C-alpha cells in the first residue's frame, strides 16, 4: 500500500489561489473608494436655496442647473468602476452600483439635487468611508482564511509523512508493541482530522461576508469564495478524504 505517495486531496491549492485573487480585488476596490472619497473632499459646498425635508421632492431645473449626479458619476466611473475586475465581478450600471454601495436614497439625492450642499457632501463621505471599512474588515477575514488554508496544508503534509512511514514498514513480522503504536498513531491522526472538521464547521458559521451587496446570495464565506472550484468547502473535503485514507490503514 503506497497511498502516501499517490493521490492526496489538493483542494486547498486552488482555494489559496482564489483567496489571493479575492484579496487583490478587494484591495483595489479599497484604493478606488479612497480615490473617489478624496475627490468628494475637494468639492466646495453651497447652501441650497431651500432645504428639502423629504428626499424625492422634485426641483424644477433651469437651463443652467444640473443635478449633482453630473459631477459625481464621472468621478465614480473613473475610480470605483474603473478597477480591472469590475466588469467580471459586478458588471452593473452606475445606478445599480451606487444603490448597492451607498443606498437608493443617495442615488435619488444626487440625481435630484442641483446644489452640492454640505449635507450631500457629508453623506457621500460617510458612505464612501463605510464602503472602505467594510472591505477592510473583509480583508481581515480573507487573511484569516489564507492562514487557515496554509495551516491545513501543513497538517496534511504531517499526516502524509506519518502515513509514508507505514508504507515503508511490512506488517508481517512487527511486534505487538509496534502494532499497538501503529494503531495509536492512526487514532491520533484520525482525531486530528475530526478536530479540523469540527473547527472548520464552526468557522463556516462564524465567518461573515462584508464586501458588497453582490455576495448577499451566498450563505457563507466558502460558498462565495470557492463557488467555481471543484468543492465549495476545500478544508472539509480535504480532511474527509484523508479520514478515508487513514481508514485503509486501520
């Protein structure tokens, strides 16, 4: 039996690539929102002729008046919507993106207001910062996921090396003590796999996705990150497969 040198689960390899890509994309989005926010900060505000108490009240525009959106949209397109992966990951319109990231009320506000008031500026600055903060929190989650995958790979390698020792030892002729040690080792390896599975299940329920509204359809981090891979739960699948390998030595 030479399973240690044969086919072992490699789900975590593709998972690491997926996390690296996601991390690069989220970092780009953070920088893009920062650039957009910096442009908002440069705006000189004016007090509107009247304050609207309810968003959605129409203003009659004169020929010289333009909605605030005419200023905001080019900036947003040149920053947030200009990241390389935007079309592949989001592929939505300006209206859909602003609504998802900033809120429908902000879209209505900048579309109907003709004066870049202090209120509008403050609202845009606050919501842009929230977009940045959300992604920074998500980056921390991705960093934790990355280290979990690396730790899982290290554990797999240790188990593989232990199994390799069994492959190099003939069962015939070994002493009762050696046989007991063998089964004790297998039991320890099996317990380690089960511990990983239990820990991972707890992490799956604890991890939250906080990148953007596009991930709302996913119930957990793994189903979002690994949807296009061979398995949605690479760490779980890895240790389930290894338990099967260990069982063949018992």
